[in-house]
C-alpha cells in the first residue's frame, strides 16, 4: 500500500467520522428542537381556540362555565368556573400570568410569531446541515472511486 493510498484511507475515515458523529447528530438535535417548537405552537393554538369558544359562550350566557379538567394521563373531572373573564397562561420557566381573555389572545399571537420565526431558523439550519452531509457523501464517493449515479457527470475532486 502506497503513501497516497494510506492518506486517502485516513481522509475517508476522517470524513466518515465527521459525518456520523457530528453532522448527523447536529441534524437530529435541530429537528428535535423544531418538533418541540411545533408542539408548543399546537398547544397555544388549542388554548386560542378554547379562549375564542369561552368568549362566544360567555356573550350568550351569564351562567358559570361548565368544563372538564384533565387531571393527568387523560383522566378528567367536571369543573365549574364562576368567573371566566380571566385565565392563567404559562409564560415560561414555570411561571403563570393571569390575563384577561383579550390579553391572552394578544400574547398568543405574539408568541406564535416568535415560535414561527424560531422554527424557520431551525428549518434553514437543518437544510444547511443536510447540504453538508450530501457534500461529504459526494466527496467520499470520489475518494472511494465509487461510480456516480447513471446519467450524472463526474464532479471535480473537491478534496485534492
């Protein structure tokens, strides 16, 4: 085995390690964070729909609000809310803030815009990581002298 073949094998091992241990893990973390943001957005959307329903029924009736409360693990109990004009909203770090229904809707809209921006940033970041993965895979194909897909041209050597 010549020195250049050893160098190529070392390069291949280096790039495969980087691909598997860095880029793929980064992509997985990025997509997990984005999924958490989408879950949070879904929770805020459900809260927004509940607030809108409360506002509509409150205008029609002057009676206490009858509802079911999730105790955890999908166990529900009946509840009655005397004054449904205020609501407690989780604002983060385990803190809740009491707001009027209109304030809560405004907060939800602002929070939704913020979460959408974060999700878009993570999507762009994941696209960049995927592009880097594809680039390294193409480079590995060239280093290992694996034939390119039929109908595609051979690329110039990017690792020379």
